[in-house]
C-alpha cells in the first residue's frame, strides 16, 4: 500500500470501521518496519488526545505528527498560518488523514468515514455531495470525501479527472486536493485533470473564480483564474502555464466524446488510453508528433485507430492491452 492509504487505514481502524482482513493487513504493515510501528502509535496518540473534552498538548502532538508524515513522504513542511489556510496546506503534506484529525481536534464535526468513488476505463460517475455540489467523475479516476463535509472548509481529494459544479456557500470554501495542487473555490464550474501517469495537472475554469495553489518555496504559490482560463502545472520541471482553452474539447468526455483539434498524437494518446484502458506505444518521436484533427463519439477502439491510421499514414498492432503505432515513411 502507499503511505497515504496506510494513514487512512489507521484512522479507520481507530474509528472501529475496519474488517478482519484490513486489521490483518494493518498488522503486517506495522510489523514490517520499526518506523511503521512508531508512526502508528503517534497517530493513535493524536487520535486519543483529540477526543472531545481532551485538549492538553493535542495541538502540539498534531503538529509533530504532521511534520513526521511530511518527512516520511519527503515533502516540504509548510508553516501553519490561519485556520482556513491550515486546511489547504495540510492537504498538500498529509492528505485527508490530517484533515480528519484536525477536524476532530476542533470538534467541527462528529466522527465520520471517508467515501471513495472509483471509475474504470470507459466508465463515468455522477456524484452528489451533501452540500449539493455535483461531481462528474471521468474514467479511471477516484474521488474521496468525508460523509459529511466540514462546516468551515469543504475538502475532497481527486485522482484523475472530474468536472465540478460547486454549490455556492459564502464563507465556506471548497477545496479539491490532488497530488500536485489544491484548487479553492466558493461556487463555480471547473474541470480538474490530474493523472499520475501524466506530468501535467490542469485546471480549466468555465464559470466563477478559482484559486490554484501550487508547491513553492516554503509556502504555496497562488494563481487566480477567470472564466475561459486554464492553468497547467508540470510536476517534472515545475513549469506553470496559464492560457485560454477550448471548453468543448475539455468537457467532451462528459458526453462520451473525444475531440482533437490539431493535437499531437502523443497528447491525444493520454485521453485515448484513459477511455479505453490501453497503453499506446510509439515506434519513435516522429510517430508521436503526428497531428490529429478528429472527433469521436461512443466509437470503438478499432474505429479510433482506423481514423488515426488514415489521418497520419500510421499502422497499428494490438497485443493484449498495448497498441503499437508506427509511422510509414
């Protein structure tokens, strides 16, 4: 398991929400290394300290735990600021685990559990949160959120892509946390794309206003977007790009469409792979650089590949879940 999954499993264990199989899994992880055992007891200590009516040293213990997990994940430790800011920066360090502990410490909400929504290749989901927010979850994506959103800061975690229709709630920000960035809004429509396999994470704003928070030196760098603007962050070279975007192209996936307007085949491949659950392998850079201008709606993979073949003088070969593309000279 990844570290974040371990932390979530620990909090579920402390809430008495784990199965026998999960308990055995947690026991194996604890016994695998001394550092795992130490971290488990530190989280348990904070959990016990943050019970209602127990306040002594709980803030100090929580701060130490945040630093400990940040060091374990080899991330930058961010200095605490205002309570609202704390929520946003804590997510970049430890994810929803620390947010749940912090909410417990402040008694903002009763004990609860996380809900996880997951989609497979070619599958989409429409999720309604308890505040009225609608989330359209794209293929091969996951969304995790508390069963009851916090009354001061609404926080969800996204892996993959989703389109958000955030319910307006003055003085109650809504934050989407991804591996690379946090997106904060009050009420708006926007698309977030952040797949682990793609170095680019993108926020595309259709309505309202959003603030995108990216990793920086010490504290996060903030970027404000207006409708029609898109921000992309490359987590490999830490480059930030802000520009206009094609709304039809960005949201096409919601209506089972793929729209490419003079896109490089290498860029188009990322979306094709997500929808069809395949891996595209290019013979060389020349093949990857072919330009594609096409639109697909509920098309089979073969039809998509045949279009690419005709448009770019490319041959394809399918082997299992891999598609090999070669340019004919």
